[in-house]
């Protein structure tokens, strides 16, 4: 669990820092450079892991890695594109607090949860709808939905990362192939969109390299190791420390003001993240209080 907390702390730095690095750049191109740096940084760590990789089969290990790579392709593009849609960075980062709600929905659909799972998911959707509501000028963009897709994809990424650890894939191998397949997917989108001419070495390549190492590789590995002993719902709840930290950093770094609708949306999302044990305790207190007052 400590590893997940440390991972969340580092992930929490990603939003505010990425907003500076991405700026007005093409998000597909930035995603490719970021994933390329991730892949290059991790290559030396694969020494001694080739015997494990040779045992992989297409139906099991490679299937999980390819699915994770597909999820990562859309996740990185949505994550970086969310920073350019016009929503305040605080809204974008706090929308990621709905990740636990998506994992609760996943557990509910698998028959492992209760009606409470569904109720929390609904609360998260209400909060998200408020956070992406039209701005003061009455403007709304379809791009405002990108942070919600980022949250959904993050939940799917955590779920498949857990499956990868359950399959016995070592964290460094899983992390490398996840980023490699994601990079291939992003590169494919670049060629499809006719943006291959933009694949030049960026001026801030050194900053992207540092960002990839500190904010990319390290927290990913901490997450994968932490998932070995933690369920997806508990892990996603701990990971929610990331957007909380990102939100506070965004307020300080970008000097953003939070309006009333932000606080209302945040309340709904916060309610969706209240631990079930606490709610059970509150219900017990209410029953005891009602029995005392009825005498």
C-alpha cells in the first residue's frame, strides 16, 4: 500500500508539469515522444528478463500486454489532450477522482459489488457533469468529455495492470511492453492522421526525458509492485490522491480560481469516494441515535 501512495504522490505532479510541457504542441506528437523516452529509459532494465519473456504466450501474457497497450494508446492521448480543451486544470485533475467509481462499476457488473457500487458511480457521473458544464459564457465543447474518458481509461489500465501482476509478469517487463505497445499505437495514429512530418526532435527533449523518468517510469513501477498485494478498488482509491495533489498544485502554480460549480461537482465526486466501511458506521450511528431519541 505504501508503494501505491508513493506512486500517487509522483503521479500527482504529472498534470501541472505536463500542462507546461504540452502547452500548444500536438498532443499526439508529444505522447509519442513521451512514450519513446519511457521505452528507451526502461530498455537497460530488461537485462536478465529475457528468459521470462521467452516463456510468454500469445494467448496469455502477450494478450494482456497488447490490450494494455491499446488502452495506454488512448489513455495517453486523452490525458495530454485534456490539458488543451479549455477546462481549468483543477477541473481536469479532479475529474480523475472518478477512477474508483469506474472500478466499482466494473466490480458491480462482475457480480462482486452491491447497489452501493452503482450509487457511487451515479454520484461520480453527476459530479463530472457539473465540472464539465458550460462556462460563464455558456460555451461547451465536446472536448470537455476527454477528462472523463481519461478517468475511464485509467480505471481500465489499473484493472489490466492487476491482471498482468496476477499472471506473474514482472513489473519492469509489464511496464516496458505496456509503454512499447502504447507507443506503437500512438505512432500508428500519427501516420493515419498524416502527421509523420512532425516527428522531429523537439527543443525540450531533455525536459521530456526527465519528465518520463521521474513522472513516468518510477510511479508506474511503484504502482505495478503495489498492485501485487492490493485489489483494483482499493488501488484506485489510493490512486485518487494523485488528482487531489494535482488539483492543489494547479491552484498554486496556475493561479486558478475555483467557482461555485467546481465545489458542487467536487462534493458529488467526494461522496462517490466515501469508503463503504465509513458509510456502514454512519448507518449504525443513525440507528443507535434513532433508538435513543425514540425512548
